[in-house]
């Protein structure tokens, strides 16, 4: 798959989980050289870095249990190629798949995060949508369900138990302290999704934050264009915030691609996406944020590509500005 999320995504958007007699080892090595400049109106920072960008290694597979039922599993780890600083957890689960769909238990991207499809042209690097648009969460303690595709439509839902004990908003000890649900539709060149999250973060008593996200993508023969909107309702926990984005790419030559993306939102979204059990925001009311990115990637083979890009992130009220120039190499196996 273009972007390895999980067997669940494959089941939802492409086909039922495929039978695999043996475990499959896979991975991605991604290194970037980057120059980052920051200006907060008082002090300037300029730094060069060599970074491992969500490099990973994993194993996945399934076992045929008979009667149309399969056991599926995946263990995926983040690998820090730049400094060797141990392993990090990514999507990891065990589950059952059959005519009823797929049920997963473990750690996984939320359905709302999954609902972006291939909208983000700068995933994982500077320019990633998570700097402006909230909801890019991978959470622990997940019970997830992926329905079979019905005329191109799949429903994905997840319940997340808090396991955090008491908080300012009450006890986070239930089976569904965080709920995420998404409808994903794929038909030919069209991908559309609508997703909704509820959060019981235990931060402010009687506050029930929620997040709504919609995405529409059209993929032509040599190009792709997409639009996304996000609406965050913090209830009594803070100011509400909206965000939107447009993205696209155009293929050039036999192996090149030009990419562009523009994002805009209200604080408190900028640089502080909400996550279960985590501080909601440190943004400033009325501090609008924008981010635009331009890049190019060149496929050297089906598994290896080079890419370069530029990103500008700005906060209106605080006069904070951050720019990044980067170039990298990606190899998948």
C-alpha cells in the first residue's frame, strides 16, 4: 500500500483482509536533511538537522481459522535512524476478520485520523497537517471495528478506555472515554469521508469536547486535488476552533511529482492537536494560523524516492513564524 496504516485500512478501502500463510516483515527508512528557522518577534533561531522521519519496521500476518474467519495481527515500531534512541510504538494489534468485518484490539490510529485518506501531501515531514488541523491521534487501549465495504462505503469505529483514574472532569476508567467514528467512501477517482470524535479528557468538569472532520479527494490520471475541513468544539474547556485545508499534486515526466498544500485555522488548533489524556491547547484566542508547503518528489524505483520541500508556518497574533527547507531519501521494503 502507498501508506501503511494497517490491515484494517486495506479491509475498509480496498478488499477483505488477504490470506497470508507466513508473517511478512516490512519497513521504511526515511532520512531528511533540514534547515529550520524560527522568529517569535524577539529571538531568531536557525538550525540544521539530520532527522529520521518516522522510519519503521514491522511484522504482520494472518491465520485462516476456517469458516471464513481469520486471525490478523500487526506489530509496528518506529526506528530512530539518526541517533539510535530506541524503538517507538506505532500501530500494534491483534484481531479477527470475516464476513462481518474486522475487529481489532490494541494500539491504532483513530478512525478520524484514518479518514484523511491521502489528503496530506507532506505527511510526517515539515508541512504535515497536524501542525494546524487537530485529530491526528494514535491511541492506546483501542477496541476498533471496520465494516465490510458496501458499495464503496465502509464504517470504522473505535472505543478507547482512559485507564487514567480520576481527573478534573471525572473518572477516566470506562470502556469508551474516547469515541471515534468515520464513514469512508471510495468509488473510482473519488474518496470522501466524514468523521467525528468525542473526548472525555478529565480536564474540565462537565466539558465534552468534540471534533468533526470532512475530507473530499479527486484523483485524475496525472493529478490529485483535495479539500478538508475541521471543527473543534471545546465545550466549557476553551474556545472553539475551525480549520480547513486544500492540497494537490501533479505528475511530471515519468517519475516526478509536484506537491502543494495550504492550511489555515483558528487557535487553539495551531501546534497543539488534542489527544486523549493530554492538555487540550496552549494556543491564544484569536491567534489565527496558516501553513503552506511546496515540494517535489522523484521516484528512483517502486521502493526508493528522493524529495525536497519548503514550508512556512505563521501565527497572526503572536507574530511567530517558522520556515523549513528539507530534502530526504525514502526506501521501503
